[in-house]
C-alpha cells in the first residue's frame, strides 16, 4: 500500500511551482520511490537527519533540491520544508527548525488544518 504524501501549509507546492521541468521530473521520480518504499527508502532517495527527520533528495544537472520530512502513523509522509541545496549539507538552522516541526507534529501540536495533501 503506498504512503500518503502531505505537506505543512503549501511549502512543497510553492517550491515545486518554481522548479524547471528537468528538476520537476527528478522530484516526481524520488517522490514516487518514497511513496512506494516509505520508511524503508534509503539513500540516495532518503537520508536520515536524526530525531525523526529525513531528507528527500532530488538532483538535476543544474539544481539540488532537498525536502526535510517525517513519517507519521497511518503511513503518512509530511514534507516540512523545501530548499535548494547550495552547500554540502542543509544549513543547521533549517535542520533545527525542521526537527522542531517534527516534534510538534508528533505531539499533535500542529493540527490537521496546517497539514495539507500535496497537490502538485
């Protein structure tokens, strides 16, 4: 059974709208793999960042996109942020903010009105 893909607010859709066709193709392929494999996905699709945070990785010739996400019960994947990666790793501030969001999501402090189905 495939996993359900969600996003916090419209963070994924907003980022995706600004991507070129080549990067969108790479993102779509990675998302398809993640939705089929879920928490069994490994690198290069998914990389653990600690404290329940993972990073979806999609690279084209011109861009490196990273999507911090977490897994929630009920086979749900929640994309927390979307970034172009300019450095070797995501900035620590991005990671720290995403880890805090994971904590809030798992504690139920972020309601379902803030987590929406990915629409792209």
